[in-house]
């Protein structure tokens, strides 16, 4: 591509793919340094048990084992507990959480001891040889049971399993509900899920001769991990370098500070040798955080014709056994969007966090917003049924507005822009709505066993986390800014250091596109450095679909600084005033005399030699920008799912799935399509397949990929992806996020479609995941044939 053409908006092939696809990429587990010792964690087989004695002598007798420690043995190694960065209320019950438990195991997989050996095999044998005396305690995994009187206590010191209650209220909620002619009240159980990235976690902690440490970790948040390591271990922060090498997906599960990061660094310090740990898949299912797990009561107050005036949601949310980095705050990320893309004047949400003897929960793709979207998109269908309206009509009459500018939402947010009706129109056209309905009718009239259903989700998301001031007001401990440093090298090539940490999202490509356009370069002239706290020291990492809307803006702003400085050098060299120099596509020229021109590359060389710079100007052409937004971004869209349900077997097949999303200005359509497709498939999995199940003893029954049903490619259809573009008013590039849209939008579209398919049989409720057995039982029950 000629460099004068724009890259933004084109499907530039992903720069990162040749390395990833050819198998040359180095993940943490691939790394080797001399003198490695292997770490293995001894984990509790019980969900709740007092640890009365840990005897590591058996492990120490295993050939190759170098050391072994219980939680008590390491008690003095910690300067502080594992980081919990979001204490959502002043009076939250926040238990101290140590890398190894010192007193009792609170979930299956809780770390009890650690073994260090010369080989991974010896470490595993050593772990098997540790003797732990457990005193089993009564277990509670269910939130409602956990809040009942006399429930076993996960943390004895609080006298309750309640972690916190957090509320948000706007308008006269009680009055609106009391006066409403129509109130819809629904209960939705959002099942627990296991994030399941392709790459499980891994760490390698190395003590360096100079007395500092390097920690490689399969993490989404190297910058935050660095701070957490200092807080947890007391190692001065400048002595810790955290590197996230290639990371094979995370979906939020690597937005975390884990015990193994603290343990490996503490033991590298103690033993003076590099410590490596690689998680197995079954360990990943027990020891890497889970997602979702809520019980929601959702209410809508409406007119007789279905115009909504009030929203009220009460949410019970399972924390699991401990509070991880943002466990309590994760559900609150959905707190503002229980009204979806709809208007109204009263809004109330109340969250109650509950401890149970289960793996801790935390962010999982969408984090709070899929749960909220599920509630509102299911409830609006229930309202449509109650007032006898079509699900399309009820949505259209309730959309909050339509604007290129901002709009106020009942949840208290200022939406950046949106045209909800137009997006829905486009999706209806793509799905060929009239013919789907005609086919549905025909099958019903013929009495076919295989029936059709159509489901909608006209979702609204908030992402681009986040304005630091708002995060502060919500009691989140860190900021929401991000940073970019551009160094134009003397020969005109560019190194771009970014503070975000991609793990599949293609930042090297999209951020190069933005910068190449700004500086009139080829994308191949730019190398992107990320995921290393020494080489890209400023950053807040990747989560909450923030990287483009925050980090991408930092890139653009740093480029503007480069242009400003280069313009001054150009004016100086061309002997004209700054304002007489115009800039386009990498070239500065004198107004009216285009032959008198300098390129960015030439000016970078001048800035490097510094022979003839304007008085007082610092040499070199490199600039950093740190960007903190003033508002979130609000992607939205219309997703329509067409399902075929076999009423004899309960089998649900997706016939067609259309996703029309507005993610603002699109940097790379291919990457955006990929993000939407992957996200929708993850949401389909949530609706139809995946569920983490514990038995009454707190044993995880879905403890491996053989019984936790992640869909295969053959289980999902091709997704029809299209767009509607309304630039965001929150930033100068007009971009909104896309990393979570599909996962947020799709579960209610699928379940609404299943219910629509079976409504004529009397089915109006469907638990998720809608497995064939659940669907079949719902049909039997509706027929009056039991099926419970
Ligand atoms: N993009 C674009 N134009 C837009 C919006 C985004 O070209 N209008 C591009 C961005 O430049 C970036 C990608 O799309 O290359 C995603 O951008 P963004 O929405 O900013 O999301 P993040 O990069 O911050 O990624 C985080 C998000 C989250 S929160 C989860 S969870 C998630 C996801 O991204 N996990 C993923 N996508 C994933 N994709 C993969 N492959 N693996 C994961 O674990």
C-alpha cells in the first residue's frame, strides 16, 4: 500500500500472525533460563477444611526436591496479602487472602503447600508426598443457602457470608413502581462459567545478579502485577520487571494477580534461583478465577402499552471463597446498564456479594455487562408478551433516543452517541425477517417437530475503562488512563511503546495503522513494544475493551506531539514561521511553496544530530502521551438469532445469527469482525453449552474439558457480521470498544429465540444453558406432562 493511502478503516493483515501461526511465538511456558527450579502447588482436595498439620518431610525425601513449604512456613515472606483493588463499600467484609492458606482451605484447589524441585516431575512427585491433615468442615456453594441462618461460614471472622451490599438509585423508584399499570418481575440465574483460554497460566521468576527480579507471567496486566508484587513482597518497585510474553488468550481470567506470581517471586528471592510454574488444564479449572454466577430479580414498571418508566434489579453475586483483584467490583461494571439502550425515569439496582466455598469469581469477558444485558433483554421480551406487543415494536418504542451526540440514560450515564432504530433495521434486513417469520408460521401450521424461533438483543454496552475520576468515585484503587511513547528513530523508522497488553486482540496492527496514518508512514515502518514494564513502563494494561478507546487515543495524541515538534524543526530549517508550515501525510511544506518541504524522517535525523535545532529545543523526536478519558464509550447493536428447536429431543440448533454493531470508527474491519465473531460464539456457549457445576460437597464436577462443554467449531454457525457507524463523542478518533460486544449481546438473543420457538407450546421461561434436557423438560412441563 502506498503510504499516502489511509490505513485506518482497512483490513491490514495482522502483523502478529506470522509469528503466532508459524509456532515461533514464545509463551511463558516456552521460556528457559539457566538454573530453573520447578514449582508445584499442593492444593486442597476439600472445599472446606481446617488444615491442622502440613508435613513436607515426605516431599523433601523425593530425589530432586530442593525445598517445600506450608502456608505457615512462608507467613513471614509476605509484606501484604494478595491484591484486592476494588473495595466497593466502606464496610465490605474483606478477608486477608494469602498465597497459601495458613489456617483452612476454603475451596477445592486452595493452595496449602508448595514444593520446589530440579525438574517438573520431581516437583509433582514431591507435591504428592506432602502430607496434610484436613479436618473437613460443612460446605456451602449455593448463595441463597450461604445467606441462610446457621450456614457454614467461609470466613469465621465476619459472622456472615455476606460480603457487601451496594446500591445505585436514580429517580422516584418506589412511586414509579407503585403507580405503574404494568409490572414485569423475572428471575434469572446466570450460571457460573470457566473462562478457558487456550493457554493456561504460567510464571517464571528470575533473581538477577544485580539484586533485582524479572517475572514473566501469562498475564493481561503486567503493570498492575508489578505494583502488586511490591505491595505483597516488599521488594522495591524499581527492582521488579514484569514481562507478559505472548499470551494465549485470557478473557479476563488473566486480569488478575495470582498466588503463583507471589509464590514464585518469593521463592526466587529465598532460594536465589529462577522458579518456573506451568498450570495444567485441570488446575486452571480450580485455581484460575471463574466468571458470572448471579441470581437476578429484574423488574420493569411500564404503561399499559409497554412504555417503560422504571427499572429495578436485585442481584445476588457469588464471590467464591476469596476476593481477588476486582471480585466485588466486577458485577458493578454492569450496574449502569440494567436499562440497556432504553429510556425511563427511575432506576434502582442492588448488589449483594456472597462468599461460598467455590473458586473465586472475577472478570470474565463482559464482566457484569453480559449479566445486566441478559436481564434487560429477557425482561423486555417478557414485557412484550405481557402487553401483547411484538418484541421489535416494544424495543423501538423504548429506545432512549437517536443521536450523533450525547444522550442521558436512566442508569445515570451520558451515552456518547447511537442510532438504535437504524441498527435494528439493518439487522432485520440481513436476517430476512419476514421470510423467517413466514417459515416459522408454516412449520407451526404443519405441526412440524422442528420449530423455529427468532430472538433479539438490542444491547448497549459501556466500556473503554475508564475515566480515572469515575473509577475513584466507585472506590477502585487504580486509574483508568493509558500511555504511548513514540520514538522516531534517526533513520525515520518508529518504535511505539504502548501501555496496553494484547493477548489476541491485534494491537500491534491496529495501533500501527493509527500511527502510520498520523505520521505518513508504512505500517511496516513501525515496531510496537508492549507487555514489558521496563520497555513500556507506563500503562494500565488490557481489559474492559479499553485498549483502543484509551490506549489508541494515547497513540494518536503522542503522534500529534511528534507532529508539533517536527513542525517547529521544519519551520526553523525552512526559515519560515511555524504557522506557515503545513502538514500532510508525513511531509511538512511551506504554504504556497510545496517544493520547500521536509519529511518526518528527515526531521527525525535533524532532531537526532541536533546541529541546528530551534533555541532551547531538546534533541530527538520522541514523545509520550498519557490519556485519561472524560467519558466511557458505548458500543451497541442489534443481534438477531434464529434457532431451530427439535421439540422431540430438545436439541437447539442455530440457523442464522446476525450481528450489526456500532463500534464507532473502525480501525481494522477484519480484526473487528474477528472480535465480534469470537465474542458471539462465547455468548452462544454461555446460552447453550457452558456451566460450571459443583456438587453439595463443593467438588467441581465440570473439572476438565471432557465435562465442561466448550463448543466445537461444528456446534456454531457462521455469524453474519455487519456494522452501523456512529463516531463516539468521547474521543477524537470516534472509536468505541469491540472486545466484549459479542459476548454481552448474544446470550439473551439465543435464549429469547428458544423461548420464541416454543411460546406457542406455552413455554415462557428457559434456564441456561439451554441444554437439550432442559429444553425438553420445559416443553414437557408446558404440556402439563411434568418434566421437572
Ligand atoms: N478495534 C478496531 N476498531 C474499533 C474497535 C476496536 O479496530 N472501533 C480493534 C482494536 O484496535 C483492537 C481490537 O479491535 O485491536 C480490540 O479492541 P478493544 O475493543 O479496545 O479491546 P481490547 O483490545 O482492550 O481487548 C480487551 C477485550 C476483552 S475485555 C476481552 S475479555 C477479550 C477481548 O478483548 N479477550 C480476548 N478479545 C479477546 N480476543 C482474544 N483473541 N482473546 C481474548 O482473551
